């Protein structure tokens, strides 16, 4: 199934990605943001905060935004 992934980390980008039908927000984050800590990011689905065990659905919009911007004072 396809979901829209909006990654606001660094230069940022948005693209449709294919995910499995049973993928949770937590496993999506671990897959797409390998090596990053969840606590450093604001993760939303369809503009709403969700629990990490939320199962993604066809057409969901996942936004991952860092809480702190490197180099900011």
C-alpha cells in the first residue's frame, strides 16, 4: 500500500512510499530514519499525533519533523 512520507529533516522531501499492510508508525520510523531517536522528532499521521503502535492505512500522510534544528542558536 502507498502512503505519503514528508521528511522535514535536513533539506526535507516528500514522496509516496510503499509499506506493508501491517506496518506501525514505530516500524516505519525505524525503517526510514535508521539510527535516529524517536524522542528527537515530532511524528504525525494526517496532521495528528498518534501512538507508536498506530497501524498505517492506505493514503495516510506521515510527517517527521525534528524538534531541534542543528546549528540553531
